[in-house]
C-alpha cells in the first residue's frame, strides 16, 4: 500500500501522493459543467451503453423492498439516476463525491428529472467514507477509481460499508486487447481528446491528464486481485468494446 509520503503517477508525471487529490480536484472543478457533454464526445456516445451494462448487472429490485445504493465518485448523478429509473419504489441512492462542483451539477440534474427524493448527494472522500459499517446494499463507482490516490483504501472502505451479501461494481477504462484498435485508440486519445477538451471546456490540460491516467491504471487481472485483497469474493470482470472499458464485480459475503 502507498504511504502518504510516497509519490504516485498523475497522468504520466510523478507527484507526491499527498498532492494528487488536489490536482484531481482541480481537473474536475474545471470541467464539471461540461463533463457529461464531454463524455458523449470522448466515447462517441458509447459510455451510455457501458453504463447500461452496469445497471443491468446491478439489477436493483423493482419492488418496494428497501435498497440502498452508494454511488462513489458519481458527482453528476448519471449512474444513480439510471439505477433509480430501473428500480422500484424502495430504492434510494447516495452519491458521494469529493468535488463540490460536480455535486452541484448532480443536484441540479436530480431536480430537473424529479429524482431529488430518490437520490441524495454527499461530499466525501472514497478513502474515508463517512458512513456506518454495513450500511448499503450495493456500491458502484464508474470512471472514478483511477483518480483515487490510494485505491487500496477505497476498496477497503467499499467492503466496510457494504452489507453481507451485497455487491461491488466498478466500471473503468481498461486495456484495449484488439490488435489494431489499440493504435487507433491511442491516436484518438492523445491527438483528439485534449484539443476537443480545449474547444468544449477551454481546458486541454485536464483532458490530457484524463487520457494519461487511463494508461496508468492496472490491467483487469491486477485490479481484480486488488479487489480480492480488500476482502471481496467471487471477483470477476467483463471487457467491453474491445477492452476500452472493463466492468469489475465482487461480493461481500
């Protein structure tokens, strides 16, 4: 496990671990208002299909049975809104994000979609969640865990706040495993996305970081081992779109 005085990778740069959270916060403060639009542009709309797979896998109950979802790093509410629309009346989601600007966007969206009674928003850190032990029926994190400075701590916290028999789901960019697609993907990532970020949000550097951080994230098998080391059982993953993303799953038994 990383110690607070060690360095970690911010994109392709090495920075002191204690500074990474500040740098990540600056990225998302910068892009919050256009975050969802940029997701559409960067993924050519595919992020919607990937998130649909996540919600199908989550399979929230469609009854009035109470079901509490914790959606970490889900500031704009996209995963929680999708889950709420797929679930019954007993469903409630808590979105936990460290970035106040992203949470503000999420709250506005919840009000517009008349989901503010089913989705709540809390500012918090994935490494030190402010929730009781065994409080939730499921934990989701989509495209957020690679930005956590100490991933092992976040995984242990996920295990702590889940009830026995509950599920952990993580959707994250991964390692392209289709020959030829990897070169196209790299070209698009490094030559198209940062200029696109400049054009849409006025910020190319934040999107340069985002594409670099993907390349530093562990391969699916290595990440699965980290999930297992946090205590989760029956860990598995599913590669989507030629390995551009992976959906990891584990159970607290």
